[in-house]
C-alpha cells in the first residue's frame, strides 16, 4: 500500500475498500495482531469517518486520497504496536463508547463480568439510593456503565491518576451521568471521608506481577499506563490493601467485587478468608472459564 501502488497502472487493480482491507489484514497478521481483519476495518472506517457496517456496502469504492493518507498513517502506527482504541480514541464497553488515551487502561471485555455482578447485586437490594464505590476508575468504564444502568445509584469513583480522572469525567459527561458520579483523585481510600459507607465496592485494580509485566505483549506494555497494570512483585499487592481497608467503608451486608487474574486467584482467596470480615466468598468465571472475579459480602 505504498504511494506508488496508490493508484493504478494500467494492469494494476484499483485500491478499493475491499482490497485495502485485504492487504491490511494480511499486514497486521504478519505483525502478530490477534484481530487483523477487525483492526483493519475499524481503522479504515475511522479514516473514512463512517461505521464498520458502511464499509460492507462500499467494498467496490475507492477511498479518496485524503482517506488513504489518513488510513496509511493509522496502519503504520498500528503496525508499530499502537492499540487500535488509542488510534481511534475510543473503545466500546458494555455497548457504550468510552474515550481513551495513553493515560488510561483500554477497557477490556472481561471487566463486563464485574459490571454484570454489580448490577445483579444492586437489583437485589431494597435500599435506595445504592451507594457504589469504584476504585481505580481509569476511563470511568465501570462507574459510568453502572450509573447508566442503575438510575438509583450514587457513585464515587477514585483514581490516583489525575489524567485518568479527567478522561473519566469527560466520559461521564458524554453519557449524561455526571450528576450521579463523584470523581475523586485519591490513592485507594485515602481521600475518602472516614464515615462514608457503600453498599457495593467494585474494583478492577492493577493485578499484574512484575514477572508477568515483563512478559506482556509490547502493544500493552509499551502503550498502556504501567500504574494501571503493575501491582508489584507478586501481583496481589493492591488487592491485599483493598481487602484490608474495604470493610471500614462497606455497610454490613455490602458486597466487594474484585477483578483479578487466574494467576493470583488462589492467593487472593486466601487473603480474603484470612481477613476475617467477609462471608460468601466466591469466584465468578469469565467466558474462557478462568476465575476472573472474587466477590464477597461484608459480615
Ligand atoms: C486496571 S486499571 C482499571 C481501569 C478501569 N476501571 C477499567 O476497568 O477499565 C486500574 C486503575 O487503577 C488506578 N490505580 C492504580 N493504583 C491506584 C491507587 N493506589 N489508588 C487509586 N487508583 C489506582 C490506575 O490509575 C488505573 O486507572
């Protein structure tokens, strides 16, 4: 897809939408992308300012030279490892669009399980309003989605990154839920009032160990914030603090839901049991059958 190939010579085929997609899919495949065709479609749709579906009815069309220039640049950066979500500036989570940048973790589909668990628990509760705390809100994916799907919830969302808080605030505004989310720049529970209490505390904290971090794909390690991923030498460090501190902020019968990796599931279960304040400690598995959430109730 070089300049010289941009336009046809007499015996060369034109660079139609379909041909661009096929060439780029192949290129991304060689570069080790897990989803080469999807990446190509999202980037070409972005360059053409249309939806992915619209590409399907435009396979035979030739993008304009401006669109091709924009697409070529996106393909180059994706080829160098930039995540597609950062290139287009957003990611869908729970069918909602979230702005992302290099300052926030790109929301992952696994985290939708956490949202489902929190919504299920909230719907089983009698009290109104339901007070929710989201620790490590990042793009605001969890907090904003819960606010959207639980109109009776009042949400507090904290993050130690000011840049993340700005993006989360922007996402809350876009989804018209800013009036029910209080964003606080805080080291875990540090900036919360001691007398505050919550019915649900949910968190997708950093849970990657140093050894795992060193092995992460460059497209994650080199492009997403280290403090969103790396917990410390063991991977359990942040979870451990949350398990220790959360009982002070949970109402009796309140639920704590923590996303984790299967690698640290056993260790986190031990920590939760050893804490002595929790009951109904259970795992929830993701679609691949991995233990992905640890959910428990404060006694
Ligand atoms: C794995 S990301 C989760 C982001 C978002 N909740 C999501 O699920 O997409 C972890 C987040 O926790 C934040 N974080 C890390 N350490 C923290 C701390 N000590 N206090 C508050 N937030 C922290 C990071 O800045 C990051 O935004």
